[in-house]
C-alpha cells in the first residue's frame, strides 16, 4: 500500500503561472498578455496590478509599433546607392 500523500485533484491548476515570480519589467509581451487574461479570470478586482500590467503592455506594444514605422520610413527615404557599389 502506498502511504504517500496524494495531490488533490486539480492541484496542477493551482500552481502559479511561470511568470508569476517575475517583475513586470522583465515579462515578455506574451507573458504580459497572459498575465492580463489570468488576472481578469482570477482576480478581476485587483485594479493596481491590472493597471500596471496594462500600462506596461501598452508601452511595449506602442514602442514596437513606433520602431517598426521608423524602420519602414528610414527604408523608404534612404537614397539609392550609386551603381557599382556594394550594399
């Protein structure tokens, strides 16, 4: 007979997510999105954490979009290289 204690059903569901121990500034954009969804399901009344996560997510996505547009603009405005030179 096995006398070791057994985990309660669904114990795996109660483990904290892998990103739970990270500071907000170290979360990836995907982890921020996952954290926002988790918070909405499990702790919808935690306004402070929700605002921190949403603010960081918005800042990151806005920065990524700005960088993408700046790169596109720089490529479209770059003068053509003279013929016969390597790029």
